[in-house]
């Protein structure tokens, strides 16, 4: 019988009192695509980090093609034929594609010899696996889809027979994701073994042969993909039944809450990021902004939230807000009934070393409910935090725990609780479920719909098209600082939105 390409036996790894992996065994057959799914903190990344040599297991063995293999570091992993494509690419932006390919794998003392060899290999690999990319292009000048191809080419140039991909479609358009899947299919046909870490159950069902499910550091199941379904996988991940669709009634939009006319934003380098945005959001509706990251969505949230200056006209409930910087800040926005859940919860939504009760008061600490004369009423804030934690199911429900010690999903719940419970007229929410596990996704979606049903206006930015289509009552697509068009979710699909995201059509 053919030996597994990878076999892990009894892998365990602890970080202090936290048992990240508990006696995990898994086999991955050669020439297959094997998916690994699980909630945040399930131990997926730790397990793959052990396989790629970033961590050393406390106990257990690794077998590559039937041979017991010690992998103390990433160089040993590469020597064993393992390559890894990280969620955040490891490329030098001002180097060319070719220079990135050979970086760390140069031959001999002559760089020109290495470049010549790599150029020929690149041509051969591109032809064999449909990984066409300009070898002389600078990384900073090519799109994220091409950058991902470079990462795959790097691994193949190092003669990887096993590829690990961590959340590979997080920054891709639907068309780019489809192209990636075709490339992975070609790699499988050529006998390569692929491990795919993703939280997108649709991708698991579409591309994998086998899927393993992890929960709380343990391997709970390994099944043939053709013999399972998304509902069963979600239940295996979370330990309970999960509603995978967003359950909501049709919207009943009211008056215009947010009115944006000819909004422009120029960044510190003089680059125009927003190029005349026109958009309205009404009470009782969710307007979703779709687009590949970097096309102006972040700048839109920043100027509306008071983080950046702009020009044009923005009105909330019929009254203009200042965009010039004089009164353009988060505090003035909050007074106008605007709440903001930022895209990056750790950098913009929380102070990670501060406790949960302190984070729930940020921006609202001078409200009468929190104030005792000129001082803050810490006891009132702590009690309010306890109540918020209960309503939003924050785990553990400890107001004195530092924000950095909560999982990503629970950090997001703390930010949501702080902003949603201010009864805003307008909620700005960026990437509401980024890095969040499937159980928390269900809860967060329910909160957004509930706020809409209370008659609030919601502007939603997400790179997840499934999320945009599920939550939005109207969808606006951004490309290169423009709104390419608006669509109703029931009258469009991911293919059409993907074309708009790529700047095609209107």
C-alpha cells in the first residue's frame, strides 16, 4: 500500500497551562487536497507550525512518505519537501518576483547564476502549473492574486511535494479564488499533496478530497468530503447545531440617515483614495460595501468615523458633519449618533493590555452613567461590563481579564457590545467576522440584523462576499476609490460582483 505523504502520530503541544494540541493523529494521502477546519483556538495553526518546524512538539512523531522525520526548524521542513503559503505573504515588496523566488535559496557565490537558473525554472513551473507571472515585476506593483502565485512558485522552486495553505482566499476576488482552485487541482493531478486551512465551508466542499475537524486542541473527525455536508462539519467544529444562513425578514427602509455626496480622500502621500463617492444609507437597512481590500473601503470608514479628513459633503439625519479635521474626530461622531466597529479590532478597537471593563468604556467614559463628578465611576463600568458580557456571550465572562487574553471572536464581541449598546442611529462596521469562528459568526450576524430591525442604519464593509450577500439589503461595489455600481442581493451573484470588484462592468 502507498504510504501517507504525511502522518502525524500522538502530537501534543502545550504553552504553559494551555494544551494547544492533545494527542493528535492524522494521515494525509499523497496526491490529495486535505482540508483542516476548526474554531479559533482549536489548534490548527499550532499543528501546522509543528509540521513546518516553527514549534517543536512536546511528544509525538512526524512521518513523511512513511519515514520518521525530525523537523526542528523550517529549513528542515523545506528539506523534507514541505512548503507553506501563509495567510500574510512573506514577500519583499521592493524586490522582483525572481529575486523573491531565490531569496534564501541562492546557489553558490554568484547571484547572476542563481537568477539565470531560477528564471528557467520559473518558466518551466509556470507552464506546468498555469502559474504565469512576470519574473521581472516588482512585488509592490502586482496584485494579491499574483503575489499568492509567487508564494506557491517559491515553494515549488524549493521542490516542495507537500504544500500547506493558510486561509488562501482571504484577499482574493471570486475570480482569483477560482483560478487558485484550478491551480491547486493541477498540482493535485501532478501528484502534489496539499493541506488547506480555511474557515469557508463552501471551499472545503468544493476543492478538498478529505477534511479533518479540530475542536479544543483535539481531532474530532476525519471524513471524506463527498460523504459530508456543511451543516455536519459546522456541528463537528462547534459541538452544536449552527445556523449557516442569515435568518432575516425583508428590510423596511425609512428616512435617509447617511447621505454621502462627492466624497474625496487624499492620503499623506498625496494619493487620492476616494474619488467622488456618492452613497445613501436609510434607517432600517444594511448597505454592504464589497471589494478587494485596498480599494478605498478602509478610507471610507475612516473618514466617516472621524479618523481621516476628506472633502465633499456627508450628512447624518440631514445635518452635515465636519470633514476638515477641526471637528472631525471620533468623539464628535459619537455625539452625532454614529458608532464604529473598526476593521482591525486589535489596533483600532481595543487596547490589548487593558482589561475588558476598561475597553468597554473607551470613547464613552465621560457619559453620566460612567461618571462620578470629575472622576469615572469604575464600579458602575465594571457592573455594566458584566451585563454586556452576559448579553453578548463573551467567554470567559471576566471583566478584569486583559483584552489580549480573549480569543478573536470574544474580542470582537467586546467591541460590538460597546458600540451597539449605545443605541446609535448609524453603525459603521468593518470586517465584522474577520478571524472569527463559525459559532461567533452566527451570533454577530444576529446582532447586526437585530439592530437593523430596530430601525438603525448600517454601513457594512466586508471582504467576504458570502457575508455581504447574506446580510445586505443593498450592495455597493468599490474599485480603485470608485463605486462601480449598486445591486440588490436577490438580483446578483458572486460572479457579477466579482467582475465589478475587478473593475469590469458597471
